[in-house]
C-alpha cells in the first residue's frame, strides 16, 4: 500500500507537470498507471496550464520546482547533447550551476550554527551573494584571516527532509514497478533505488565530500591533468565545507577557451584519460562530472589542466567488475564480439541458459555497423543504448553497482564531444586499458604480488613443518582409528551371522518335530489333524516374528 505522504507527493508531481504543460509524461509513465485516476479526475488537468514558455523551458522549470533529485536527473541529461534536441540540452544546462539560490542571510546563519562562531571571526570576508547555486548546496566566496581565497559550501536548509520524502516516493514507485511492470525482474527497480539512496545520502554529508576531495587530491598529486582543491578541515562540518577557491574558465565556455588559444583536442582527450585513470588505476572516480563542476586552468594554453569541484558523488568498483569491464572495453575496441559474449556469460551478467553463439550474433549485429563509420563519429552513448536492447532480449538484469560508472562515462563522452566533436574515445582509452591489463595479469603483476605478500608467505613457510607434522600425526591416528573400527565392525558382523544360523537351526528342528507329531496323529486319530495344523502354523508365525524382533 502507498502511504498518504507518498500519494500526496505523487499528486504534487502530477500537478507540477500539468501546470508546466508536461502532462503527456504522466499519461506515458508506466509507474503511474495504478494511480491514473488521479490524473483524469484532477482539476489541474483541466485548468492549470503554463502559458508562453517553450517545451525546453517548461521542462527545466518543472524539474527545478520538483526538487533536487529531479534537478540531478536534468543535469545528467544535459551532458548528452548528441542524444538530445539542442533546445532541451541548452535549457537543461542551466541546472548545472544556476538553480535558484536561498538567501545569503540563511547561509550565514547556517555557517555560524555549524562552526559555533560568528562569520566575522571565522573569515576575513564572506560574500552573502552566492557564487553558484546547485540542487543540494550553494557556494559563497570568502577569504581566510591570512587572505587566502576559499569557497564556503553550505547545504540547503531542509534538504535532508526533502530528499527523504522523494526517496520514499522512489521506493513506492519501485514497488509498483516490481508488481505491475513486466520488465521489473530484469531492471530490478528496488535494487536501483536502494543504490541511488546510498549515493544521495552520502552527498548530504559534507564531511564525507571533504574526505572524497582529499582522496582525489592525493591520487592526482603532481599530475599535469587534474587539480583538486585543498580542503580546510578545521572549517568543515556535516552542513558546511570550506576549500581552496578555483580560478579557471568553465569547461562549457568553449568559445572563450578557443579565444585563449587552448588546445581543445588535448583538453578533450585528457578528460577521457582522467576518467579511465580514476576507474582502473585508482579505483576511485568522480561520478558527477557535469560541466558545472569542471573548470579549465589555461595558464599554459598548450597544456590545459582540468580543475574539479563538487565531490559529493564518488564511486569504486569491485575488483572482479573492474576486470570484466576492462576486458569488455578491449574486446569492443578489437571488434571481438565472441569475447564480449563470453565475458558477459563468465561475469554472470547474462543468465547462464543464454547461448553463446546467439549472444555473439546479437552483439555483432549491434556493433558491426557502427564500426563502418570513422571512429571519431562513433558515440559510445549510442552503442550503450543499442546494447541495452540486446540486454533486454537476453534478460540481462541491471547491475546496480555499474550504474554510476555508466552515467559518468556518458557524461565524460558528452563533455568531450562538446569540446571536440571529433573526439576518438577509443584511441585515447585503449592504451590505458592495455597497460592496466598487462600490469594486472602479466609477469610483473605476479612478481609484484609475490613481493607485496612476501611477509605473509614467509610466515606461512615458517609454520609449514609444524603443520606437516600435525597432518602426519592426524593421518596416522585416523588410520589407526579406522583399522580399529573396521575390526569391531567385522566382529559384529560375525556375531550376527552366527545368531542367524542358530535361529535357522531351531526353526528347522521345530519343523521336523512338528512333522513327526502330525504323522503320528494322522496314524492314530485323524480328527486331531486340523487342530495340530492350526496350532503349528500359529507357533511357526510367532517364532518368525520373534526372530525378526531380535
């Protein structure tokens, strides 16, 4: 059953969509079908209509009004200009850092409450006008007492309650999907929502974000590819985070980057390198890389350097998933469709009853026509969409642990193509993956593993004689016990055989005696025969039952 709070929120979502002229989304949504009466009998359907705005602006305004979860959905969509109409992509891009802000006075009050001191004592200056506003928090420029420039990130008031309410709605919709949607077994909506809940809950804790930023900064220390700002830990709390201010050109301002003489091709390829380095070498990747979170340091335009902000969403992969992903990428780059099918079956992503030959043929049908184009014209996003069709055919369940990776890869490719439409993602990624695989499974990897685990191996070798001695003793004791037990069992069998022989002899003697008596009776008095037969039969039956009971 759906709770009253969830039903009220669903009605509110419907009202917003209808007011902005997007009611067709309500009618088209499978998950709403059990509640469609709310749409048909709602007065908003008849009277409340948005006037004047175009479809893209209506969509953006509706997402803003619906709240942070919907805004994040719009942000993710905005990075895929190759998959969206231009007007919608342009409008959704405004969700990246131009969400309506909350008041600067409220931000100041929240900082003072979190840090326990007046802003005037904490900072040399604090600008109440926000530098940028996003779905979950907004950022204010400030300086420390020593004059260093910083930004103060402040969580939006009431955000945890709003997110909690929408998560309850998502869980309710997932339960409806599980019950009414035929695709639910494969798409696993409950698991997907649970995975998203972990992600968004972590994003509400700015202390966790500060830790993420520090880890990424260590991973890319001294790197010419990516700069991660320094965190000021003494000024960080769950609702407030302070870090170094980044100066750079927003990556979405492509024309300005060109005017400054930036090597755009190198910049786009560096973005792909950063992504694959994070996923495979560091196994710790920034999973919210939309253009609002990325700046470019053009101090040296020939060697542009990225600068990242907003580290609320990061992710890691299990070692097993890392291997299968890298192997799948390489097989795809090499057009080895059979290997892709084998990897999907080995990984368990495809049900074991699927036939490898059919899966190979299906993958080839999707991918082979794509490779007839120049590599620079191949969109990995389109490849993924086509592969989803194959997954549906073979009942491949969604892998919730890979959703953030897929989303981030789509964001990265979308960003790279926005910068440099001829971006060849495959040529850039292939050497990184080949090197990683060689390091993982080659002779050097074996030697390195042996060296890393040598203390444990040495300790095991020291214990080997003791373990061997105990094993020999135990084997001897077990053998002696087995021989003793075997002798006892054989003696018991002999006793049982002797007892059975004695019982057979008694029965034979009784039968002989009974036969003699019967012969004598028939010879002297025939009338006794019937009684003797009845009594003898009963005695014989009782003797057999007694023998069986013993």
